[in-house]
């Protein structure tokens, strides 16, 4: 068993509410019965609500998700 197995990997583009700088955040979804499968499910998921955002430029804690892509290649990289 691979304990680090993930079901999906997403890249979130998050814009800082304060300084408007975009940063990319990688979210790994662990293998689980209720793991989100697809971007729509991810956006609805508790997993995403648990993500903590801190701007790398100004340390603001509020970010707005402006884009999400699913990265199927990255899982095995
Ligand atoms: Zn910022």
C-alpha cells in the first residue's frame, strides 16, 4: 500500500485580495470514498474550505480563487 496515494491533484490560481498578485497552489486530494473527482466537486468540497491561504507577497490571509485546473500528469511525477 502506498500511503501517500492521491486521487487527484489540482492547481488553484488564487488572487490575493489585498495586493492582487496571483499565486498557484497545488492541492492534493487523498484517496477516499468522498474524494472530489473533478473541479466542480472540488469547489464544493470541505477539503477546499480547509485550505489556508497566505499571500507570498504581502502575507494577507484572504485570497480569491480565479482559476482551477486538474493536473492528471502531476500525480505520477
Ligand atoms: Zn498579497
